[in-house]
C-alpha cells in the first residue's frame, strides 16, 4: 500500500488492468488518474504527495496502469478499447461516475473516455496533454518533425530500440547505470537537476518501444473532432517549456472541446505534475472538486492562458 492506495487487478475486455485505488466512500465520484507513454501509475506520486500535504484525501482515487504499460503488460489495444477499459475499471470498483485526469498520452485517453461516456464523466483534467502537433508528427514524420523535433527524435529512438530486439534491455540498463539515460531525459523537464532520481529511473524502467510505437501509429488516425461531443468541463495545465507542445495546440483544443480552459505554468516542462505538483493541483482544483450537476466557475474566475 502506498499513499493509502491498494493494488488491485481488474479484469477487462483487453486483459487484466492493474490499478492502485483508495478507499471507496459511499456515493462518491471516482478520481481516475491516467499516466503518459513510457510511464506507470507511479508518475502521479509527486502529485499525490502534494495532495496529502494539502489535506486532499486520496479516497476514491484510482491510479491506473494503462494497457501495455506498468504492470498491465498485455498488448496495446486501440484507443476506443483503452477508453472502454478505463470505464470498465471504474465501474468494477463501484463507481458509476468519475472525474478523469490524464498526463500526455493519458490526457488523450481521458478525452476519449469523456467522449464515449459523457453522462458518466463529471470533469476532465489534462496535464501536459499531447496535442495536434504530436499527431502531425505521427502522420508525417519529416514535415512534422521539423516543428516538433523532440517527439520526432523519440519516435526514431523507439524504432531503433525495437529494431535491436532483446539487446534493448541491457542497453537501457547500461545507460541507466552510467547516468546517460538521465541525461537523455533532460529535455522533458524544465529543471532536470531538481527532479528526484527515482522519477528518471522509473521512466527508464517503462521504456517499451513496441507500446510507444503502437500508440504513435494509433495517433495517425485519431479523430480529434470527436471531442466536440464532450459535455464535461475540461481544464488543462501545461508547462511553458513542454518540448512536446506545438505552437497551435491550445488553439486547436479550444476549437474542438466545448468547455476548455488552460493554464500555463512558467517553470515546467512536459511533466508539470512532477516539477510543479502543487501548482498543478491548484490549476486543476475545479476538476478535483467537481460533482454531478454542479456548474463550473464563472467567467471572472477563469485562469488566463
């Protein structure tokens, strides 16, 4: 048990999904946490620690290892199937409604869940969401890569690791042991030297080339326009120095998502919830407090982008 969360294995149509869940309270709305690619539920630990220190309960939290990642090691299913699996987990744990918070790739899944289950989704929180620019790279690597070289470089690196097969694991272990993997992960953070070693080590453990490339392939045909059907409020927070963020991502999100607001953290990279956990929690306070039928904050309380 970590931070009051218990490990559970939930059967779904795409295979067993491992989750870490808080105590269920009667009639409550679940807060579902979805990590990004090359991650697991543990990437939420800094934010959960911040919540604990701020007196925010982890009751009714469900931190999921998405299919293909963490301990949910089955093959990566299609995006609709992933969204269905997330909903199935929440229902299996006794929750008819949920708030859903996703980081990076998990933010895309969160939006897909809200699209497919509008009546059950109370609110959506996005942390450093991958946007239109990432999907442009997936569709046209050469043209898109010029605008988003960090993501294009990661796709190339994953393809090389997949190509060398069984040699990739000892290579990654060697890079980790010598500290080079920590150096290679530096662009993901605004202040990499301030990030706890355990965070970069966890990222090293979760590098899965086949799963990453499968997710990139799925991005080529992803229907972002389906997000127009979302009825829940969507609140986003991203770092100003996010190397996976395109210049027009925020504009495209506002164009497609009906009730979308975004806040930019000036001192974060792609892992805003790691580098500025307290600020991320504050930016998403409306999501954490959302209840069925409750109206969103008035216009004067909206955060500027």
